[in-house]
C-alpha cells in the first residue's frame, strides 16, 4: 500500500468551516478551543476532564452490559476505562445497513489510532463509538451501496417497516437483507466470505442497531472499540442531570444558539442545524416514537400534548428513558457521560460542534479537541495502472463520465497528430492576434468584427480536435470501459467513494487485512485526504 495526499480544498463540496478547522485554525479558534493536529491541544483538553468516581463506575457498568459479547481487547479497554485517569476518544454514526458509508469505519479507525497514540504519550485513552440509534429517519439508514467486480454501483435496500418517528435502532429487518448482497459481491475475490459475515450479523429479524453494533464490533475487534447505545435505560439515567440543567436554562441556551448562528453566517460559514426561537433541544420518546418538542416561554408542546417546564423536569426525574437530545445537545450529553478528550468527526459532525460550543461552555465548562476523521480514496492495482496509462489524477474523475472519457480520448490521439493540433492551435492564435492588430490600425470596426469571430474560429478548431479524440475513443473501445471503471470507483453517483459505498465491497475485493492497512496509514498530524493504492 502506498499513499498520496489531496488537500480538501481541492475536492468538491468542502465547506469553508471544515477547511479552516484543518488548515487555518486561527480563524476558528474561538469556536473550537483546541487546534487539531497539535499535541499540546490534547494535553490541555485532558487537563480539563474531571469525572466523579461514582459516575465513572456507573458508566463502566452500563458499557460492560452493552459490550458483554466483545472480544478480549474491548474487555481490557473496559477495565482501563474504570481507572480514574483514563480518557475517551469518541466518534459515532447513524446505525446504517452494513455499517453505512465506509467513512464510518474511517471514523472508528481514527479513534482507535488516536487513543493508542495518546496512551503512548502518557494520556491513557480508549476508543468509544456512539451508536446513533435514536435517529428516526429510516430512509437514511435502510440501504447501502456496494460495487461489483467492474465497479458498477449497486444500491441494496433492506425490507423494514417503522412507525412514524420510530428510533431506527429498534427497527427490525423484514426479510433476508443479504441475498442481493451475495450476488453483488460474488465475483470479487473475498465476496463469499464477506457475504457470510454480513449474513451472520444481519439475519432476518435483526434490528438495525443490533446488526450495526455486532458487525462493527467484529470489524474493529483488534482495536477493542467500545460501543455505546444511548437508548439504554442505564445511559438515560446517567444523562438525566445534564438534561435537567438544559431544560432549566432553555431560554438562555436558545438565545445563545441563535446568536451563534448569526455569528457563523456573518463570518462566512454555514449553519449545520437550523434553529429557531421555538426550537427546543429535546425529543420525547413515547409509544415507540421520537416526538420533537417546541418551546414557548415556560411550556413545551409536541404531538398534541403540552407540558410546563416543571412538568417536564418531573417527568425527567421519574422517566429519564423518555428523553432524547437533539443534534446540538447530543454531543454535549455524550461528553458529559464520557471523559472525552478528543471527538473524531466528519464535516457535518464538526459543524454541529461549531454551534454546540455555546452549550459546552455553559453546561460542561470544557470542550474536547474537535479532530477530523481520516479520509481515504481506496484504489486497486488496476485503477492505479489505468491512471498512469492515461496520465490521470483523482481530480480528473470529479467532473463526470463525459469529461473523463474526453480526457482519456485526448491521450489516445496519435502523437504526431496531437503535436500537429498543438502547433496549429498556436499558429492560429498567433495569426489571429497579428491580423487583429493590423486591422485595428486599418479599420477598428473590422478589428471588432474579427474579435467576435475569433471565438467561433477557435471553437470550430477545438470541435474538430474533440471529434478526433472521440474517434480515437471509438477505435479503442476499451477506453470507455476504463473510464467507467475509474469513475464508478472514485466518484460514484457524483459522490466521493467514502461517502457512498459500504466497507463490504472493499473487504470483498481486498480481504479483511485492508482494515489494518488503513489503520496503519492514518497520519494523525495530517489534515489532507489520502489516496491509497492497495
């Protein structure tokens, strides 16, 4: 395996906020507190983590129950977490089919690598994965994308039914979700092995939460990543004191979040979570549904019911399992529960933190280091060979199939003819410029007419050159297949591969050893996107 790097600013859809966090931290220091990629940040953030011994004991007890079927490394990490000085490196993701997009794995591997690195430097830490089982959008998690041996993208959807606003962690699969997966991966070297693995953890009747947790734990077994399901009643009870404080100070927090949104937008950044004056930080879990609450002065409404702040606090005290934080309060709850020193996230999660910082400051008085996850584009040997043959870079694949085919076509024009085109283009440019200069002296109106015609002349010449390239492409029909092979692997469905494909087809092509290769390729001091060739 070897790697090259691409700056995120050279990739599509990179937000200014994410770019500044990685490359210009001075611009966002007031938002994120600690610079990622800076060893001193971790020391300073660790110094602020304080956890009551009784709280830690209850946390470890809850995690022990949730991780009872994990391997020996996870059990060792549980024992380490029970020690008063142990910190947590935390990441998380929605519980999507087959662990969702492959960046889920990159988050977890980054957390594992970071925890090991901090431990070596005298800051004992363990990796923890927050299972976002509370989210209630089934359409976001009921499918996965894989590719076959020709890299054709294939969308697989699990049959499942959910009640409106039902947390997806408890939604059950109706049928055999792995039959289509087996067919899609069949021609890949390790396809049968990976399909068997998926079948083991996603049998008919499995929930999205259980399948996700079991498969992820198996893939990450060498690193002992601890899984945390926030739907656990024990976790709910442990989070209740922070939720109570958030309810009590809701008007203050709403004002602070509205101000932060304006601050971000005035600074040229985006607001990840839309927040209005009536938006509350809470959902109620009732009758299997996650109901959003709307706040108005001292009362909350949702699903036809109305509760005062006092009533809400009373219900929290007796039934903490009924309460769920929204996207902005959730990371604060997470870092109240855990001794978090670093949070590993992608652009969206780190943008949540930019807004949630005002809650961190008021509720916890501290904030973890916000650290970007590792980002990868994984190429096989054939892809690298094709890119060398045609003189392509990853950037050349980011403009669609037609543009990539044209780029390849340009390389297929015979050398002498290509040189002739280049020379002719230079000669036409020179002749037109000279003619235009002389016409300007003779008759400015004629010069103006030539200026208008100049683009048409260049267009017609370029058009015949493009036709020549397409003819070369037709003569070498394999090139069309090569263009599709590259595009569908690197930029499928106009999306970076890490944001679309599941980890499963990569494992089916390269084997389980790929995960350790990627883990070892993570550079914790580098903010760039890595292109790795396996």
